[in-house]
C-alpha cells in the first residue's frame, strides 16, 4: 500500500477500507507520510467526501493513535463539551467553570484556532503564566480536587488529530463533515468522559453553513459516540453573527470574565445555560432542563462560577490579577472606530469574514509555525436587528499594526449589511438533539 495510491483512489471517488485508513493514520502519526501527501488526501476528502463507514474507521484510528485517558479514578459522571467552531465562541470558558462550580467534574481537552475560528487554548494563553499543557497526573488531580481542568491535547492523546488539526488549519481543509466529526470524536473518545455535549454551529461563521448540514454532522457524531458507549447530546446553535461582541483572544477573555460576573451578552449567556443544562442532565445532576437552568443561574448570579474560574486559573499557573482586573490582559496599541456609512437596521454580518479579519490582524495562524498576537481583535457595537444612524460606531478594531488596522476597518465596514426594516429576533439555539 502506498499513500500515492490512496490519494488517487480518493481523488477518483473511491471509498477507503478500514485497513487502508488504519495504515494511513498510523504511518502519518509516525512521520512516515509527509504533510504534502496528507494535504492532498485531505483536499481529496473535501471534494469526494467519506461515507459513514470511512468516517467511523477514521475516528477510531485517530482515537487509537495514542493513549486513552482513564478518568475512572474521578468520582461521578464525567461530562465533556466540544464546539464545532465559531467566531467569538468563548462558550467553554464560561460553561466549564459554571458546571464545575456545581460539583460536576469537567475534564476538557480543547483546541487552538482552526481556520477562521478561534480556539479555547489560544484564548487561555492570553493569561500570563497559564499552562495549557498539563501532564496526565496533574490534569486528573485538578479534576479530582477542584472539578475542572482544561488542557490542550497531551502529546500522546489522539496525536493523529493533533497533527491533522494543525495541517487542516492552514490548507483550507477544515470544512468537511467527516474530517470535523473524526477530529472531534477521536479526541472525545480518547479523553475518557462518560457523557459528551456537542455545540454544533450553523451559519456563515461556522464550518456547516446551514442548520441541515449542522444536523447531519451532529447525527454523525452522536452515532459514533453512542456506538462507543457514550451518552451523547447535541445542541444546534446559530453562528450567523459572532457570539457575544468580542472576537480575538484577550478581548474574548474579558467578555468571559464579564459573563461570569453576570453581565455578559445575552446570546452567550443563553447558549451557556442551554449547554450547561444538557451537561447537568447528562451528569444526572438535575431532573429537567428547567431545574438545571435554575441551578446554573443561581451559580452564575451568586458569583460561584466566577470564584471557580479564579480557582481554575490559579491551579493552572495563570496570573489571577489579570482576571480580577482585565485591563492587565494584553492590550493592543491601536484602537480604531469603524463608522456606519448609512442609516438602517443591521440585517446581516458576514461572520466568516469577521473571523478572517481577526486572522489578518494577527489573532490566528496563516502557517503552522505562526505566533499569535493575543491583544488584537474586534469589538462589535452593533449586531443583527440593531438600528444605526450614519456615523455611529459599529465596531472597534484593536490592532498592533497601522496598515493591518486600516485594511481591517475597510473589510469590517463591508461585512455589515443594512436594510430599512428590522428582522425578526434571532434564536441562538435552534434545536437540542438527545
Ligand atoms: N473542533 C475540532 O476539534 N475539530 C474540528 O475539525 C472542528 C472543530
């Protein structure tokens, strides 16, 4: 078997066998298949797709490419959550401490930015000293002691996904159902939680552009998870505008902190409550969605969740002064307002473009080795349904480079659409699939 033959087979629309997929994943993880051949395979998959059997085989091969974590030493039902990726998606950073503050163990493996979307690990690294790389012992100890740990993939947990994730990020091969499903589910299976809650995003800023595509992705992941004995739930949520107002690593952390103090944006808070309620139900810590939401609201508005966030940051070596005073987080040297050039209601925001503008400013990677600038990004002042007058500020660009700042401002202006009538209020949660 050679990679060259497998690339041709997929390019011509053939289905790869489990044996071929196992071989390809093993050889790529070992470094015997180079990135350029794997890039060609990923692109062929994007054009020709994979069937359910291939997707399942790819997931299992990736999950078994390294160790599987054993969480059995931690008491209780361990619940994990994962998002398919969006713009301004800082949900996990509010949700994980909120759920943990109710005594439910949250052992979360998170990712870095992918394509035009941000990643939890990059956001956490805006806090000085914060360690996203934990040994398995430390990860387990933190979950046992304080009910929460969030870490990047340890070196040997689904290492095939770790390599493929970084490659897909820079080769335009993220937005494929089978590649997303296998990436997410391989990590979730390897990280050992009993129950998994998925936030499957649909819309312009998501990899799945329609609710129908998002539902198909959700069903595929639920099928793979249930086959592996996991309790699965998926929430289909809207990504036709950024979640909350902040896009960019440190800016998003600032919004996370505000949300944990009970004054976050409505869409983010509502999504957190829905996902949190699903996590509580999966952990058998509530009788109904209503009961769960009440518990979550009490924990958020009493300050318990914020206290847990501080405890979590401290346990992973982060500087809690920056949490207590977010002005101490990395700050951009330039701030530029972007003004509306007409009057009307905001009827659309090109959300993927907002993610790309953040990348242009330095908030994400263009090639694998790129460093990230945590301070840059965008703060939106107007969202869909809002009325603007000509000359109102619709957003602030935070940048460290004048030319990029100007280009970002022009692109941001063009990313807004206006109309003479307000649209119906948008739902943030489309559907919950158990
Ligand atoms: N999150 C992942 O971990 N992988 C993907 O492919 C998309 C989102």
